[in-house]
């Protein structure tokens, strides 16, 4: 089965539509829905025959997407935890929000962190919990709590390594060599904290996580040995406690595929530039769900459209009929025409029906 879905970045929407992302966008669900409706109408007019939507970097599943959703705490998961650890939230009018840098850079002992259960008592969590209860009294089906993005209730967090680098800084790689016990302890704390927060918010809307997207954007910076030492046990543990994992890596993750194939709890892979589809099928299986982003160099301004078509030819050949979703995130500076070629390729071959869904 072949499918395609595409997301648009905040930077692209700001340039093309003039959308500005204030603090109100992230903390007022009703205001956000007004903006999301405006964005949806704009994309419907701009791309009437293409599956291009406002999908938060493809965290949202198109199958469960709606511009009518009310997002409470609709903020990237790393930023939420960072705020709970004392970082300041920083919105930008023309790009994704962020937090003040490295809130744990001076942490020396894991015992200095708040216990996972104490996080539930934070003012921010109490505020969002009240907001959810109030909104659910009138529109329960549309309320999406923190760490979720659509009605399919796939939970979302950033990965263990990615989170550590965000909170501690790049020196965390040295810590992994010099003090591995500290790293393992932080990862256990992170797993317990995320499992508890996800369970809390899911319970407020009577939902159960169907899967767990883990955005391990920095994961390809490690070798297979470090993956198996530091990451593999965490992935399996959080899969047992929350839901089967959809693991995301930015870029080529060929060197991790053998280890991934032996990781308990991995339900699907979301990866990008350069990853060999044939290796995925050989090592993990023909029926394993794969989301794949085209190489960025094919999507930049001035690139040869023929190279895009050649990449699609090779990808489908290597895929050998397995479950595959092509996805991308439209950014300023990318060539819109080359992106649309991906859709047209699938339409012309009768692999995907033309349309928005």
C-alpha cells in the first residue's frame, strides 16, 4: 500500500499567507482553531488536488486530521517538559516556537530533578487539565490534549538522545562516555515522566494511546553499539508502558536498521534522506510500515525534476509493495513544483487517487 501526505511549515505559511504565531496561538485553543481554519481554507484553495495540510511536521495523521480540533497545550513535547523544568517559552511570529536554552545544563545529580509524579502538580499541568475539562463539557470529541495531535490518539514525544541534547547541551555526548550511569538514570526518569504525563492527559479525554511517535532527530549521530546500550532498552520500556513506537530519525539510519529489527516494541519507522528502503525490507520486513521523506537536495529550488522522478522509481522498486507513506514538510526555499511531482507520480501510475484525502 502506497500513500502520501505533506505538511507545511510555520515559516512557509507566514511567507505565503502572513500567518503570525503569537503566544495566544499556543495557549488559547479557540483562537488557535480560528487560525487553523484560516490555514485549512488557504491550503484547500492553493492545493485543491494534493494532500498538503497543516500537519505539524507530519505529527498529525491525515486520516484523523481536522481543522476543527481544539488543541490544549498544542506545543512540541520537548518544549512542554522544558517549561516544567524552568525554561521560558519563546514564540516566534514566523517559525516554530522554542524554549530558553539548556534548562539542565548545571544539573549534577538526577535526584535534583522533580519526581515524575510531582510534574503533575505543576501549575501548567493543572491549568491545561482544567482547560481540557471545561472544553470537553461542550466539545469533547474535538479536544486534543498535550502530547497528542489528532483524533487517532497517537502520542508524541521527542527521543531520549534528542531530549538530552536539548536540555543539557552537546556535552551530553561526553557524559555518555564518562558517566554512563548518569545517562541511564536520566533516561529512566524521562521515560517515567513521559509515560505518566501521557497517561494523565489521555485519561482526561477517556482515550488510550494507539501508538507513540518518538522523534529521535539526533539518533543517527550514534553508532549501533551505543544505540543498543543506551536507546534500545528505553524504547522497549516505553513501548510496554505506553504503546507501540513509531520511531523517527532524521536522515540516513541504515547503520541502525539491524538493531532496530531486534528492538521490542517498534511498530513503524519514520525516516528520511538516504535511508535504503531495500535494507528496511530486508532487515525489518516487507510488511513493516515505513514513512519516508525524500532527500532534501531533491526539493530545493533549481533541482532537476527528473531526479525526483528517478528517486520515486528507485524507492518503489526497493519497497517491493510494502506499506509505504511518502511525506515531506514544505519549507521556505523549497521548490514547490518538485514537491507536487511526488504526488503526480503516484497519481499518474494509479497508485494513489487524486485529491485532498
